[in-house]
């Protein structure tokens, strides 16, 4: 991917909804000064990294299983002659080159027990990519609004988000952020009693203790890259830079760049009223928009940006760039209101290119009307850490805000504390910025985004029918594409493998022989099948999709294994086997339908661009009684018609589930 999600999720957090008086606001400030716990979100009984050492290792699948799964995924996409060719190539690979590469991969994996077989190749894939990170890699996830509307004021919300982010950072670095655990039986494992017990189990064994009560700790190795981190452009392959000593925040407004400390020299958070005062100072700055906004360079081709960055350093801007790279994160304060979901999606996914630093590990984008989102760089992590951060920030800002409407800013001298970042630009750099802006505008002008809210059914109805909600959503995309274009295409659904040490993602392949048969029956031959037969096909699709999902989550897909063997052959300078030159291999990796989902009380909307020029980028969510999709496309595809076809597909599926024939 460019991976991640979609749509409106109702906040499950309880609030008083009361207005806060200035007296109460000043009490909050006094309590903050006195109470060191205000520095932390919480103090977990179990240390943050308690399970990390004993996490199970990501398995390298058996070669015969990978070939079997690969051929099963190819079957619905090929005609008989094409499939025979691909099958012969795959069988030959299995008994010759593939056998040797697999054995070498397993041997390498055994020698590197501190990590996973996919970790280094996956980092390399992302960091070696030369395309712009904008649209090609960075996704966005927007926050739900604060239920108390007065807290959505831009200054109030920005201050609270920054304060909560600092509290999260401090909680994480103090080792008291609760470990990320997937609880299958929370009444046993998500209790203080169990936590007090497991904390005394050595970290080399702790995972097994959690497993005994049906709890699955997740990998947290990506978390250290959340803060003070930036992707730095280099010729050929970028680098990830992290400087945990940085105590400042990078703020952007109108393409101008500012910095101020949010942590003092003793490691304490700067008082919330001072942070508010500094942000107010930036919002009140009447300087015009930057004539040559440096941020747009981060949207360039990576080699072009690397060359321009070298010129920036040579022109005497090295220290200022260091200040950008080492900042805790980037806060982008936008000067416009969001008109609707589509405008929000465009703004949070790419914006105007000038008021962003796309290379930061993550940026918080805050519009004038308080709409807030996270846009994140993808090479360092897969969204697991970002989503945890977003959930914690939403909970903290809505339940424990440190500033309130009517809170008075301190008399802090913000003009001294806030540093405006200035860059020395020569003609070549100014020309580079102008060209980058032209390239950016040309790229984003081609992107169309549209959304669908299907209100006639959702998760509850599907579960009553013993159908997987995710399987039904994916089937609707297959049916929709078939209805619009008349054939099946390669489809990618992202699945986290964070249950394993240094796991990244695996691919679920939702286009199957079952979805092909079912989609053709619904779309092309509805009159030839009884309602019962159509329901039976839905159940077959659901059952097989559930199997694929379980396999992927357990590291038993085929995509990462084939990728790792290809990567190994390339690093050794070996000629690639014909399997990798097969047009069918290229086609299944040309993911026309790129899809991703998540559910969270913090997330309102999310999305990403297509991963190929003739593709769709589909973020979706299946809710209790409705289904939402946020979909992007380029000019060669009609996203509006695609969503009409998906809507018709969902309508047909739910009609059949009600026992009625479809028209």
C-alpha cells in the first residue's frame, strides 16, 4: 500500500459536555504544575516493552504452500492457457531456483533471530523507491471532532493535541505506555490482577504467559520512530533519521516554518498555557504566505529532492534542516475551513503542497474549523503505532483537555520563544521549488475522490447470517468492478503481521475463484440462480475469505515470501527465474483494487491514492448498520461509476439475504 482505512466511526467516549469557566481553567493549570502525573497519559503496571523479547518470530512459509496459494490467487485472473503457463513456471521454480532461494532464506532467517525475514527487504523497498511520497505512499487518518463543539476551536484543539502528544511521547519513553495487546478474552487478560502477575514473569517468557490466557501482545518495535524522526532524501536510497534529544515542535502556517520548545531542559512538558500562547502567536502572525515554500520540495521525486537538499546544505541551511528533522513532529495549521468529506480527504491526503513537510514520520494537520488529521510517511511503519497514537490522543484530548475555551494564555514572551525558520535560497533553489510546485499541482489535479455511505445494512445483519462483514465488503468491490468493466483484476487487502517480532504486513488476495463465481452469478446471470443458491455462494466466499485472512495474519500468505526470495536473488546478483518475468506475476502485482480497512472510535475518515495509474484506492469500514467507502482514482478510471456499481452490489447482496430475488 500506501495503505489504510475509512469512514465515520462514532465516538465511544463519554463526556460531560459542560463549558469550562476561566476559574476552572486556571485550576487545571495549577493542577498541572503540582501533579507530575499530568506529564503522562497513564502509568502501566506492565512495562511498555515487556513482551517484545519473547514475541514469536514471523514464520517463513513452506515453499510448496506459497506456490499452492500463489496459483490459487492466479486462477480467477487467467484463462486456461495463461494459467497452464503460470502453473508450469511455478512448479519449475519450486523444484529448481525457488528451492535454493527458499533454503537460503530460511538459513539467513535462523542467523537473524532478533528480527523477521521481511523487515530489512521491506525497509529497503520503501526507502529505495524514487517516486514522490505524496499520493504514492503517505496515507491520512482524520480525527472525529471533539463531541463538545467549543473544543474544536483551532487554537484550543491544536494546543490540546500538542499537549497530549507530548504526554504520549513521555509515557512511551518512560516505559509506562501500556503494551499493545490483542485480547481474545479480556475478562481474564485485561485485568489489574493478571497485569500484576505478568509483570513479574521475565520478558523472555512473558509472551507465553499472555498466550495462556488468550492474549496476543503485538510488536512495538516501530514506536521509537514516531517522534523526532524524518525520512531524509539521499541519492538511490533514503535514510531514516531519529534524534530523541529534540525538544521542539515544528509548526507550519502559510508555508512559513516555526519552531518552539514543548519540553524543557529537565524533560518536563512546557506549561499548556505557554504552548497555547506560542501557537496563538503563530496564528496571529500577519506575514504573507511564503513566496518559495520549502515544504513542497518534500513532494518531489526523491533523487531530485536529494540533489536540492545537498544544495540547501551547501548554501548554509544545514542547521535549520537539522531543526526540522529532529522536531518531535510537524503541526500544519491551515487557514481554510473544510467544506465536506471530499474536501477534507484532499486536504489531509495532499493539501496544497506548501504547508506540509511530508518527510516527517507524521504530521498533524489542523484546519481553521478544527478538523484534524494525521498524514504519515510510510517507510518507518505500517500504521499500527500511528493508530495507537491517534486513539490515545483522541481519548486524552476529549477526556482530559489541558486547555479550555476561555483559558487565558500566559504572559510568556512568545516572540522570544517562537523561532521563525529562515532559509538561504539561491536562484537554483528557488527554481527547484517552483518546479516542485508545478509537478505537485499536476499530480494532484489528476486525483478524484468520492465516498459512499450504504445505509441498508451492516455488520450486525451480516453476523446474524454468519457472514464475515469484511468478506462481504470485499465481494462488493469485486462485483462492482465486474459490473463496470466486465472482468476480474488483481486486488490487495493489507493485513498486519504485528503479532510477530518485527512483522510488517501480509497481503490478503480477495479476488478468488469463489468471488468470481459469485460475482458472475449476481452481475451477469442473476435469473439463473435461486435465492438459496446465491446465499450459498455468499457463504462460500465468506468462508474462504476468512481462511485467507487467518493465514495472512499468521504470516502464511504468499506475497511476502515470493518478494523476499526475489529480493535475495537480486542482492546476490542472480538472474531471476522466469516465474518473476511471467506477465501473470506482473499482473497480480499491479493492484488495480488496493484496499484497506480499520475501525476506531477516534477515526472519522481515512484514505490513500491508488497504487497504480489505472487503479482505485479503497478505504472502507463496515459499521453496525451501515458500510462506508472513501475511494480515489486517476483519470483512466471513473470512481463515481465504480461507487454506483458497489452500491448496487451491496443492495443485491442484502436483498438476497432478506430472501428476495434480485432485479
